[in-house]
């Protein structure tokens, strides 16, 4: 593992560079099993791809939640696919294209089909193993998806809790045999929910990071949403990813 100081500097350099020259996103579409068309942004890793990270958004959101984050991951060797889930909206000044095509709304649990479609699509890219990354409600859904898809080799959950009707996320966590990263805002309720899930993952494979400064969901890594904590929080994400998918 990189020393913490070196890792901090690497994250800072990657963050500054990515924000200055964002990687170009390639719009992609594919279908869920029920025929719903899923819209996404694919970005290829710089150099050899260590893995493909599937980026899932929070409630009321869309793939643009990751517009400033994906290029940072691309620069350190990860391909990324951010999708519009059917349960979402128009945050970040962008339109959720998947939700816009539906007649009527969709619940959080309905979006599981979208996550599974993204996992299947990532397998066609042949850019390394898949990792799933969830934000708020999708940070719960990724536990369900990963528990049923052995091709998923790592999981990152930003502010997970028991958000999904019909599922015990803690029970899903007991099925995992992969590295798991859990973080949240420095909020007592979020920390407690994360701790319960971290304990449920067998074999001490889960890392729970409790930030001094942070906000809900993946926005904790966006400097526009968390200017005081984003760089420090990135450092811990990078440490986890380097352990899960070592640099060659």
C-alpha cells in the first residue's frame, strides 16, 4: 500500500488534474431484463484498466452526480460507467433520461434491475473485474446486487442503510465474500447504519471509514458539495481501491 502522505498527494494531484481536464464521457444505452432502456456515461481508464467501477446515484439524482468524480478514477486506472436509474430525478442541472421515459414513477427496489443490467453490460467491455459503488439508496441496493452476482469483486457504499422495501440489507451483507468499503456523513444515525452493515460482512472484509467532515452519499467526494472534506475522504477511497485492485 502507498504511504498515507504519498496517497494524499496522489489523490490531490488526481483531483486537481481531473477537474481541470475532465475525461470525455461516451454515452451508452442498454436494456434491463424488463425492457427498460438504461442511459449511461462510460469513461475508459487512462492506461491499462484495473477494473470497471459501476457508479449508481442517490434519490432524485442521475449519472451527473459522478461527472466530477469519474475522471479522478479514470486517471488512476479505473474505467467507469455511471447510469441513470429509473428511480431518480434531475439534480445537478441534468435530466435523468432513464426515469424520463417511464410512465409513472419507480421505487428504490425497482432500480435493482438497472444495477443488474449495468453489471451485465460491464462484462461485455472486458476492462477488468467489476466493482459496484452506491450512493444513498443505491448504496443499499449494491449489497443486494453484489450478493447475487459473483462477477462483482468489490463494493463501495456511501451512506448505506435499510432503505429498500422487501430486503434486509444486513442479511444481504452476510452473503458477501468480497472487499467492502462503507462510509457516510459524520452523522450518528448514518454511522450506526454503516457499522451494522460492516459487522454483517463476514471475514472482516468490510472497512468502515468515519470522516471528520463529510456529507451524505457520494457527494462527500465532490469539492462543490464538501469543500472541507473531499480530499481527505478521497484518500481513504483510494486506499481501499489500491488494496482491492493493486496497481501493476
